[in-house]
C-alpha cells in the first residue's frame, strides 16, 4: 500500500529562476519532513524548468510538472489534482518561511482535525540592493472554531485583515474538503486567491489559528504592482465582491460589523481601481483618464451598491466622491494624496539622513 504524505506543498512558478533555490531552501529546511513538493512550471521561458528538474532528480519528495502558461491559479489547480497529502500548502516561489512553519501548522491542524489552519504574516519590502527589508507584521489571535456556524459567525474576528482572509500561503487546507466540493482556483489573473478561500470557507466545519507569524512575504515593487493591474481590473473587483456579498448573505452574516467591514473594503477597492488612471504603463491622455473613471462609476453593479453602502468613517469621503461620479474630483483627490505621500517619504528620508549625520559627528568626536 502506497504511503501518502501528510502535506502537499504546491508551488506555481513562472520565469522564477532567481527565486527557486531560495524557495526550495525554505522548504528543505523545514523541521517537518512528511511532505511532497509539487513544482508546477506555468510555461516559463527561462531556466526554471532546468532548475526544477535538478531538484526532482536529487530528492524523491519533489514532483515536477510542466504546463502551458495560464496563470498561478491554473498551475495550483494542476498541483491540487496531483496532490496526495492530507493537507495542502500554497507558498509563493519568491517568499520565505520559518523552518518550523509546517510542523507547527500541521500539529495545530491535527490537534482538532481542523479543515483549515493559518498563521500571521511578516511583510518585507525590496531594498534598492535587492535584499528584503522588514516592513510590518499582520498578527492574529490563537483561536479555534468547531462548527460551520461558528466559522461563519466569527469570520470578522477570525480574519481581521483582508491579507489574512484573502491569501493562501499562510494556511494549510484539508485536501478532502477541496476534493469533495471541487474547490479550485479561478481563471482570473487577480483575486483568484481570495475567491478560492471564499469557496473553501463555504464548506468548512472547523478552523484554527496560531498567534505566531511564520510566513515572510516579499511585497511587490510599484512597477510590479502596475504591471499586474490590467485596465479592465474593475471587472475582477466586481466579480469578487459580488461573490463575497452573496456568500455572506447566504451565510446569514451580512450585517452589522461584518457588512461595514466588507462594504468599506469594496468602496476602497473601487476607489483604488479608479485611482489607477495615471498608470504610466497605460499612457492615457487626460480625456482618456476621465473616461476610464467614468466607465468604472457607470457599472450597474457599482451604481446599485454605492447608495446603500455602510462604511467606516475613514472611507466616507471616498464613498461620497464615488457617488458623485465626478471624475475630475477623483483625479484631484488622488493627486493630493500622492503629493502627501511624497512629502511623508521625503520627511522620513530627511529624518534618517539627520540621524546618520549626527552619528557620524559623534564618531568623529
């Protein structure tokens, strides 16, 4: 009888030759060893395939799969179909994680036979030299939920930030849940992680979290972010939040603090998408920028949502400006915000400069 691993670690990759060695080092350094690694090459044109084959040859726990380019979602789906583990993990190839991450999460999962378990996340920015620099940590409380109702009613407490809720890489998922309900990643190039989680959470009867942050996420540069957002990104935003609100309504929890939280995130997502009018990669004229915003605000799903949206105080100004459908006002507000952010960054740089200068003077004395 074939021995099945406890954990299937599924890593989608595309043109990732500069990340593969460090990613595999994080995996191979795990104190938990009852796993298989499924490397799914999503049509890379660099040396990614060659590097993956080397790891496959050197370690019988490594499985290598090649496919035509279709996005991270389709790559993960192929990995799910090949997985044999009791639980599934989905790290990104350019991130790192604690050597104890999978041991701690698997022990937590088995302690209550939980359908999903997760930890907090440490975020790092890329320095000019290419080295990761610590940015912040999204921590969560240690908790355990033991019924479907508990999971649904406590979703706000259990998932206090969208990063914890949306992402797949800080979690272990019970494979049998995904298999029984055919839960898979969508074909969208953005928000596929959040939609997968929403579909998976729709079928869970238990969940648990640790108050530790094991996963180290490397944030994208501004240019990377710009490249990831197509001009029709609002279609993805609408698709996700419509699905989210319908799901929460079906659970009977779309009200009170939960509604305020997710209405606020929807409003901020609309504003953020509209504010991408000046993406330098699009090269829109002033007239085209206004037309881009007007198109977003004329979407029937958005015009139906905004009048009844219940938001936190920090989003009320953005809600009102979106309801006005005034593209020029949005452009003006966005430019004002950009100027404030540049001023804040300059003040921060000057503060660092003064500290360095003072320390040099002290050293000379």
